[in-house]
């Protein structure tokens, strides 16, 4: 199995957690998005969208984080990343999609680059764009979590699900850009619980081989400190 990764990619971060939770060994191939390695011909041949992450398993090539996680769930079902009941699976997928479909596309690096280079938005305007959409999204996630019937330590139940795999990277990115996370206590309680697990801590950007310090990052637990 080969996993095409970059420490700064939120989408790849989700898959790193899934691989760790399932105990799956994959060859990590770094594609430096800052150096535009995803624009290379060899990568376009692998994924015409020129986006991360990519998973290769034998003769199967899969793009997009959630389809990769769904594939891992079907091909390597233990431990499961989805609730056992239909309603629980639907809620978990809804929560994950709220991040993957509604929040992340508005705040990615290529969006910020377009705002700056093509529209001429100032750094202040781009920060305002980011803070508006991240706060809107986080308020919604906090509301979804507070509306649950229980106070489970994870997004749904007593073990991590795909919802947690999406929440933790998004919260990390929000912290990186200086968002006031005290406004979202339920979100942060779950993030703290998740990051206490080795599978989540080992997936942190600062624990990747290609890690480079990023301004504004609040570091999480490192391998050496656990």
C-alpha cells in the first residue's frame, strides 16, 4: 500500500489517523504542495485533479479522503470507524460532510492563493474570509455536538469515528490561524480526548517526516513526550 501525503494537508491528515487507528502499514510518499510537486506530470497521471491524498492498494488507486476512509473501512473493517446502527452512521457521515464539503473547500490553500493572486485580496481580507467561514462552520459543529442525546467522549459514542477523523484536523487548522477555540468547548473537549490517543498524536503534522514549523501553530503532543 502507498499513501501520498503532505504534512500540511488537512485531507491527508484525516487518512493518516484512519491508517493509524486500523494499524495499517503504508509507504508514505511525500508530495510537497508548497513546492508545487502536485503539478508534476507524474502526479497528474496518478490523479488528474492534482490533489491529495491518494491511496494505492495493489491495483486500486483512490482519491479524496472520505472515499479512502470508506474503502479502508470495507477492506479492513476492524476496528470500525462507523457506528453499528443506521441512524448513527447517518449522523456521523452528516457531521463529516459538514466539514469536508462545507468548511474545508472554502479555506484551502489554493483558495487563499486565488484570493490573493487573482482577485487581489489583501492579507487582512483573506484573514477575514477565513475567520468568517471557520467560525460559521465551528458554530454549526458545536451545535450538532451539543444536540446529541449523550455526552460521549467522542463525536459519536465511546470510540473514534470518521466524524472525529474530520474534526481534529479542522480544529488544528483553526488553531493554526489563531481562532478563539474557547467559543467551542464541546469541540475542544473531543479534540483533546482524541489527541490523547497515539493514533491521533502520531498523525499530527509536527510528527510527520516532512514537518516544517508553521507560524501560528499550537503544537500538539509529540511522540517523544508520550
